[in-house]
């Protein structure tokens, strides 16, 4: 950011709660079905139809609110937000206004600035306040780019999909903080299983309120709202663009006007959608078709008790309990299933560092190249743990282990089974190794001579020959010791 | 065959084999068709489907009357309740071609009780009015004297019963739309407690005030109909989880010891002298039968019309936003842009009174005015509820006139919306408080116009309310 300036950013995140059915009717929330297939009188806004709140929505909202440190109000009220739009079938959205579902939350999220190449600098934890999170319904979708160019179409499959709108305090000072916060929210919501976090499909959408002020100024500048940012990258770029635009505008003697702007990714610009004068008067009032939502304190405690360990807490625990690096712990806790998998490997192997190495390098590489998720891994966590144990107790060498692992990836078999079938058990019988060593030395007199003349680097050559002769099964440590003894003893 | 009969009378004919549902229904349909040119009470007459359903009941009707409280009874439904496959217009041009894909819960319940729907009745557009002159399909006339309005907004349903077409019809009551036309037409009209009857499928006017209820020629039939349509509906979150008693069984006619509250506020300025006389005579009759008459006070009564027209129009402005020409109903033919389409569709589709109320409601909710109007109105509404709470500490039911005047002539108040709104002064109160109320005939004026007495009960106390009403018959 330009010297002498500070940005102030607030974020509104709309997270789709992943219930099977819609918020006020029994229609499916499935994405990508035939247009208007998942509709009924309620979500079509037909005359006389009435909303009935889906209980599961309240459960999911409560889990999310608690995970974000929000206080759940014992009574909250649904309100109507009135505006006309073709994809808003009732002419109002059922949302919450002056008594939202939850308030007064905060998260401690890891954040860092990035260099020009986008590499993270120094990670630190920052406190971001969350003003409120409230429950509301989604609208449908207007479609303009199909069929007759003179016509627009409306798809109401999404109408009535449950959303949690999470409104932050204006606590962000850079686009990367916003990026890291939304990433954190996304991980957290995915972690507790209430939102699939798919930004492309619109399961997580973001609006950013951006203003700038001179460093040290107390008053906030006039803000512009950038709407519908549907990827983390767009969010970050749009905010940066907007900060630069506002600073340039003010420095040129202009004034920022309060308005709603849209991000155009192709042009890498924000442009004005509507000014404050054109802003809607939403005429909020309490929704008379729904009684106040009452939530018992005991129920909230039940939900709290049922929450899984959250990613941030787990990350810290992984560092402390398993001795992992910050980065490794970050990756391993990025996805709940991955963290669960890792812990299962630790349990089966008794070696947390080896488990981290195998999961992070070998397993993730294999999964990535196969284009599959940890949940689709053929290698079971107990099997990976067992493999680590086989190395530890010298049944097989680390090198053989990699081959065994490749077989596990391909077949899903247990490592013991593969080792047995292929006769890969490590030779630890010293007599057998000595026999091979003697044969190898006898077969390579020139190298022996060179070694004895001081070219001790040839030890590697001898080790390789011995391992080869043993079919890779000889215990490398034993091979090393016996070879050295033979090479040097006979040299004297 | 005349069918100005009650349910009991029709059932007796069925039991004795003196009539079949087909005959009764055909007679009803014939009378309806004869009356249409003079009364205009119906927007749709379901001749074929009604006769078809009647025929299926013909052979088993003797048994059916024993198990189904409304077996073979022709009924009429206000045209703001959805009926699957049958046009539902709300008396509006904007829904002139609208055919719902589902049926309102209350209508389904009525059919489940054995009733046969013969038609959908005319109404003030979207139930907004007190005379049924605001229908896009022409005004309804009072069968007592066709120079007069039948009251509104459920004018068509009131006339269906008053003219003897059917013993029972359904109306909806947001500020008096069942009770006032009942009073003007000389029949019984009941607005149940808010939440007693499901609103699912009732096209909303003001959601926090709307309630479906029956018209009938006597209290027994009203009680029968209420039993059929009451109860919790999973499709309506505001329907109450309070079980409905057998209202018919509650009608003993015994009012000894019943405390009848009379609020002085409802007998003062603006009340027609003849109406006052008839209503007081009605209260005296209750006293003669052993009821105890006590004075009660409703100190916030003078604000009710203002409060009502703020809350009702606010909710209406939002409820009617869905009629935008996008998905169903009328759409203008000549729009070039989206906002033009909205504007013209709604301008051409809605009538003057509906537009007036949408504008009023939009205004009271707009930013900068919300606190002064809507918010304040809600506070006064809460005070009104307390007024009733304290009144009901001293009495069991409250008696008032249903309307300040008898029926007026067509066109008499059309140009004076304020005078029209003031007609609702005794009825809107109980919608605001969510209480049940019934209008019972209590004589007529010297000009032969019916007068109605309104009895108000406490929440979910319809049994006692109907019993008191029964004692007035």
C-alpha cells in the first residue's frame, strides 16, 4: 500500500449451509439440477404459500456461530427485506435484521503479507471481530446468456437455499488479511461440516466494504462496497484495486462516493453498480409468517459439546503434542479428514514425525497425482502406520518401504501382506550379510585396491553392490558396518 | 327445491332418503346461476366438479352423515383461498388467469369433512374493502335489498349464505371482513382466534391479522364448520398447537353466570341510533337469560383504526410485491425494460384501493418513517392487547356493535376512503389483538336492514363465545 495511507476493510460472507432441503420448504438444495426442478409453492413464492423453518438450518447455524465465537441470542427475529428483482419470487427476502441469530464473535486467524511472487512472509495470529451472523434465504438466479438474446430467464432452484451471513468488524488493514480471514472462515465451516465452501458454485460468497484514510487518522473514509466476490483471489485483487483507486482519487483532489461496485476479473477493475442515491430502501420489518426463533441455552450447550476440535486449536495442538513445524501443522489441519487421517497414522505407528513425513510427502503427492481427496485414499491410515512400524523395527528398509507404499497405493493391501508376498523381509542375519559382503569384495578387486589406497568414497559403491546382491533386503546399517570392518581390517 | 336449509335440515333429508347430495347441489347451482345477474356473488361456479363429487356421495350418504359432519353439504369459498386446478383471482385483474397448483388447508379440511365446493365467491380485491365494491369483476349486492352493499370484503361468501345458496361458506377476516358482511346480510360470521385456522393457501393481505372463518345461517352450522377447519397445520408456522374441542357439543345455550363485558367506548360517537338500540336490546336478552352484564373499558379504542391501517397496509405492501408479472398472473404487453414491466403490470393489474394501500404501506415502512408509524403502531397494538387482558379479568365475553351503521347504498362511500375505513372501528380491534369474534343477527332497522351484534372472546375460547352467540338466536 502507498506510504502514508491505511485501508479499512469489513467483510460480509454468505455461507450456504449444506442442508439436504431448503430453509423454508422440503425442496432439494442440490446444485446443477434441471432449472426450476427443485421448486414448490413455497420457494416459488406462489400466492398463499407460507414458510416453515427447517430445524437443521438452526443446528448448522448454531454450530457455525459457536465455532466463530459468536453469542447465540435466545430469541431472534426473522425480518423481510423488500426489493424487486425477477429472481426474488416473493418480492422480499426473509432475513434477520435488528435481532439476529448471533452476535459478538471473533476469531484468531493466522495471516501474513505476500511478496511480489505471492509467497507468504511471516505468519502471525490476528484478532478479527465478527459483528453478527444471521440466518437468511438465498434468491434464485437470473440467466441472461442462453437462448433468445432478447430474453432473460429465471432459475429458482437456489431460491430458499439456507445462508448464514457473517458480518465482520472493519478489522482488516490489507487485502491479504481479508484473504486469510475468508480462507480461515471457509476452513472452519468446512471443518465442522456446515458449508462445503465451494466458491465456484456460490456456496461461499463475499462482499467487501473498503475505505482508505491517511495513516493516523481516526475517522473512517467513505466506503465503497464491492459485491459478489466469488473467489479468494478475486477478493484479494478487487480490494487491492479498490484501495489504489480510492487513494489515487483522493490524491488527485477527488472524493470517494458511497456506492456499490462490482469486480470485473477480465479487466481487473471494479466499476460502479449503483450510487447511494439509488440505494434500495429495503423497508425491513418483522416477518409475520414466522414466530420469533427461540433457542434454549441448554440446547446451545449440547451443540457446543458436539462440536469437533476446530482447526486453529488443532493446529496448535499438533505443534505442541506432535512436535510439528508451523507449516506442516497448517497443512495437516487444513482439512478435517486429513487431520483425522494423520492422527490415525500417529496412533498406528507411534511416531508422529515419521507419520507427518509420510502423509505430507508420499501420500499427498500420490493423492495429488491421482487427483483424489484424502477421503478417497486407497491407503488406509492404519496401514500407513503399520508401514512406518515395519521400518522402525527393521523388518524392511526405508527404500523397500517406498516400493511397498507404491503397492499399497495401487492395491490398498496391508504392508505386511505385501512384504510377505514379495519376500521383502529385510536381511538382518549378520552371517548372511557377511557372506554377501565377502562375495562382493572378492568380485571387485580393483575397487578394493582403490579403496585401500585411500579412496574411501568407494564405500557407497560397495554398499550399493551388496544391497543389489541382496535384492535390496539387507539391513543397510548392518551392511555399512560389516563392509567397513571387512574393507579396513583386511587393509592392515 | 329450495335449499335455504341448515346442515341439520339437509342431513335429515339425507337420512330419510328424501334428497340426495346431487339434488341438493344441483338446486344450489341453479339458484346461484339465477342470482348471478342480480347479486354477482360468484367469480367461478364449479358446476361440473361439484355435481361429480355429489354423485360419488349419493349412494353412501346415509352412512356418511353419521361420520362426516359436513357430508354432502354444498359450500362456497371466498376467491382468495387457493383451490387446485380452479381459478383463484382474489377479485383482481392481476390474478385473472391464475390457477393454483395446490389447495388451501382450510378448504381441504372442509372437503375432508364431506363438503362439496360449488363456487368461488366475489370479494373486494385482495380482501381490501368494506363493501365488496372493489372487485375487478363488479360489485356484489345485498340480497336483503339490492340497492345496498353486502359489506366486505367477504361480500360474496356472505351473500352465498344469506341468499340461501349454501348453508356454509368460508370468508377471511383481516379487519372485519367476515363479521361486518355477516352483520349487513343478517347471518352469523365468525372470525376465529389468530392461529386457530391454518392460513396456508389463503392469499395474504396482512399476515399478522388474516384469519379464515365461516359464515352460516345459525351458530350451530358455524360451530360445525369451525370444528372442521380448526387445528395445527405443519405448513403454517403461526397456526397454534392448541387442540380444537367439539364446538357443536359446547352449544348448550345456557349463559347463566356468564359475564358479558360492555365497553362504553364502543357505544359513543359515530354509532347509529337504531344500531345502538338493537345491540343494547340484544345485550338485555343475554341478561334475561341469566348472564351478568359488566362495564369494561378499552381505553385505546380510539387509536385502533389508525393502528390497523398502518400495520395492515405495511404487511400488504410486502405481501403484494410478488405480483410482478414475472412468474404468473397478469403481465403488461407493452413494457420495454424490467422496471417498466413492473410499473405497468402493477398499474394495469391492481385496482385503486389496492394501490392506495400499497402506497400507504410502503410509506409507513420507509426509512425515516418506520419509527413514527410502523413501530409506534406496534407499540399501541401491544397496549390494546393489554386492554383486552384486563377487560377479560372482569368478563368472559365482550359485546359491541359489529359495525357503527347498517348496510349503506352502493356508491355511497366509494369516494370517501376515510368514511369507509371508519366503518371498521369495532371489528379491527380484535384482529389486532388476535381474539375470536362473532357477529350474530340482532334484529333489523325500520328500513329492514339487518343489525349485527359482535361478541368477542378471549384467545382460543371459541366454545364459550359460540355458546353465548347461540343464546342470542
